[in-house]
């Protein structure tokens, strides 16, 4: 399901997630996956359902990440950042969680911490040996990291 979803095959992913839920109705990864495939026009409802899943499964990084993405869609970036941070704390070796957190911090103009998490993202991708196979857009990460480093050198009086 995850592979199908990451390759843009939403109907196939939905089918796999539903198969998992038929066998294990409370599976937080499958529930979170279905939420991330939710209707774009029902963002508030999707965010509410994502919050329910995250609250029912506080130890599921997938549930926390799905909540973060749902909150981004309803312009609740500060709350999304907290959800992405929980996902990263639960699975600190997953580059996607570090990336999501970096982007949220970047959009919140917390540039020093964003830079650290972009760097962490690159380190995790390198450690996993999946430079070309992941869903993290490495060219985007590298370009943004370069911009942040240049900005911090141009404004050394700002805290990192």
C-alpha cells in the first residue's frame, strides 16, 4: 500500500489499506494511509479523523505524520510541526519524518532548526543507502539547505 501510494497509485493503495483493515481493523498505519488519501475537498473532516487516529495511537509515527499532513492542509502549521516532531521522535531513523519536520519549521520561519533537520534528513538518507529510492526530494533538500547556510553566513548576528 505504501509503495503504491508513494508511486501515485491511489486506488491500488486504498485497496491494500482496506485489505489490511479487514484483517486488523485498528491498524494505525493503514488507517493513517487511508486518511492521507482522503478527499481534498473535506480537509477539516480529514484533519479531525487524523487527530482521532493519532490520539488513539500515540505511539504510531504513521498516525502522527498523517495528522501533520492533515493539519498542513487546513493551515495549522504550528500544530502540524508538533505532529511531525512526534513522528520523528517515534522513528528517529526515518528520513521522511526529519524532512517533514524541516519543512514545517522552515515554513514557520524557524530557520536554524529547519537547517538542522534538513541536514539530519540528508544524513539519514545516506545512512539508509536509499539516495535514489526514497520519497524525500533530495535536490530540493540540498538547494534549500544551501540557501539557509548562505543566509546564516550573511546574517551572523542571528541565532542558528
